[in-house]
């Protein structure tokens, strides 16, 4: 059983390293075979929970995490699976409690990073940075783990407009684990933040060449479009649909990400709204609420959009894109002063928060 469990987890690691979702299917087959042979196998149960998280199947992940906890209540990993699932299902208080239990059982990279994520959600940027620094201290010299942690620090810095630290952490991640695709993606965002569009395009191309994840391809297309390379951008956007079909074929739920991309790019807006509604029902988090609010605004349902935007900001999260969406909703409702306030908040937090929408916010304020 132990060998099957280890193989199943190894397939998940390969999926992360290569972006190839067929490894999710292989992991699923191996871990379910292990459970048929030993129904209370801890590694297989928690491994399936982690797999469900990777596939964005959060209700399934919660059930598997709780089953793993029943098998071994003192295994920290189980609380990570439970907490991640609860957070994505919008049950934040319970999710944060699971993270606290996890860090009490085993204060390591995984638990510190989850505490950092929780603090970012609550708008506690300094506290998040402190927790991520603890995660970094625990990860030093561990290759991909250190690189991953530095990428989280880079993203946290970028989110509040601290572009120089974001750039430094992206470069440090590349030194820790050369060729690391998430580091190139973080580098692209940092370079864009500093106004270096050509450097950002080059970095994002490196990320896409290594792992063509939809979010990397979308960022590359948006950068190319901003640079006046519309034909190249269209090729990237077309590639996203192909990648998403491959993900879905291997059990990954992409409704929320697909809805956001389609709404951002004006693709089949009525269908995108229906997709956003379905995604929010399955993933009633602040992100699910925000994407639905944005889809509602883009299709003229601005009163309903305001209700979901308020829900998306209920934790006090400092997120410039969510602020921008709220500004557009207020503008749609004719609340000009409120709209200007939200646009101003977005740009004050991060003047380069989005390739597509930061320029729009600046135009609205002018």
C-alpha cells in the first residue's frame, strides 16, 4: 500500500512540475487502487484529498480530508486539506481554525504558508509577510520548496504595489530552482509592475514554454495585446480553450477561471454569466463572489452585482482587482463619487494591478 500511495503522490508532483493534467488521472487510478486494497490507508486517503484540491473539487476534498483526520487525528497534513477546502467553500472561520491546528501540530513550510494566505485574505499584509518569512526560513536549501515559497512572497509584495521586493523574490526563486515556471510568471508580473513590458513578455513566454497553464497563457496574451501585438495575443487566447478542454478531460473543474477569462475578454457574455453563477454555487468564496459580481456588471445586472461585490470584500481583503470591479459596479449604478473612490483605492494599493484594467481605472479617474 505504501508504494502505491507514494506513486500516487509522485504523479501529483509531476503534474505540478509539468502542467500535464494526465498525471492527475494516473494519480487518481493508483490511489483508488490502494484504497480498494486497504480502505483505511492514510496516505491514499489524504492523497486523494490533495488531488481533489488540485482539481478544484473542494467539497470532495473536504470529505476526504475529514476521512483522513478520522484515521489519524494528529497528522498535520489532514488539517491542511480540510482548511484549504473550507476556505475555497467560503467557510473562512472554520478553515482558519484548521490552519491553526495544523501549525500547532507541525509548524513547517506548509502550515506557515497557509497562515500567511489566511492573513492576506483578512487584509493583514504585514502579518502575512511575517508568516511567509517563517515559511521561507523553513524552506531554505530545499530547491523547489524554497522557490515556491519565494514565489508566494513575490505575489504578496506585488499585490500591494511593492514591485522591487516582488522582483527580488522572483529572481531568488529562480536561483533556488532554475527553470521554475512559477518564478518566471512572478518575474513577469514584477517587470510589468515596474513598467517594463518587453521584459514582462519575455519572462511570461518562458513560463508558458515550461508549463502552459491557462493563467500564464492569458497573461502573455494580455501583455502582447497591450504591446500592440494583437495577432499574437489572439493565438494565446485560442490556446487557452485547448488547455481548458484537456484539464476538464482529466477531472479539473475550471468554471470559475473560464468565466473570469471570458468576462474579461468579452466572450459569450450571457453564457459566461451562467457559468459564473454555477461556479459561485460550487465555490462560494470571495473569489467566486467577485467573479459573479463582475459577470453581472458586464451584462448589466448592476444591482445584483453590488450584492455580490459586498460579499467579495467582506473579509477586508486588500485586492486592487476586487476594488476595481466594485468601482465599475458603482459607475454602472450611477454612483460617480463612489466609483471614483474605489478606482482610487485600487490604484493607490497597486497602480499596475492588471494589464487589462489598471489603464481603465486611470482613465476613469481622469
